[in-house]
C-alpha cells in the first residue's frame, strides 16, 4: 500500500476533488453526480471525482491510500461509499477548491474502485467553519485499487448530511 496523502487538507464549500485532466478544471457539482446513487463521491465525469465533506470551510483530516487489491473494510468509519474511476492522464492529483493546493497521486491510467470513508460529518456540518486553533472534527479516507467498472454503492450511511447528499444525487 502507498499513502500519497496523510494529514490535514483545506476544504472550501465542503469540496475536494480528484482531477486527472491537466487541461480541464474537473467536474462541477451537477455533472459529477449524474445518474449516481452516491451523493458524497461524484464519479460521473470522466477522470474526476467530486468529494463532499461535512465541514464547509477549514482543515479536515484526509488520507489517500493506493492498494494492489481491495482493502479490508474498517467498521469504524461512519460513512462508506464505493464508485469506479479511471484517470484520463498520468497526472492525477487530490486538489483543493480553486486549485489552492494539490497532491500528486501517481495513478496509472487504469480502472479503479474507489472507497470514500468519512467520520464526523454531522458535527463538522454543524460547526460549519473550523479555525486553526480548534480541534479536528471530521476525517476522510480515500482508497484506490485496480478493479473493473461497477455500479456505485452506499455501503454505510449514518449521518444526516450524507443522507441529504445521497438523496440529492438520487433525485438528480
């Protein structure tokens, strides 16, 4: 397993992205979730993922793992969804809102299954904005492994804010 991102990343408007098209800005909110049942990890736009967090603005805990095979499911995560993803170039990165910062993920152009896990989404949504002197409220794990395309799915959903986003995606 490789861990290209581990620590805190900054979110604005409850958004982070995985982008692989060096010529384009990635997917917008509407485009990212077309036809999906999952509302916190939009994978409908080619080569992009749109990640939703509970916190509106501030730093969240964030880890990205790249595996050779499906990782074990950790029941400590409150929200767990899976989607399929294929980079459109060799330049895949985790990107903050407006491109303020980014982290290379070094993913070859291949088909991946992606598991997006979250903890503390409701508490972070209630907080809205985290200042640098406040403790971390929400954290996220994004896992990639090689796999053929498959339907998106909600594995675990416990928070009201995740339920809201799932319903929004399903109602399109």
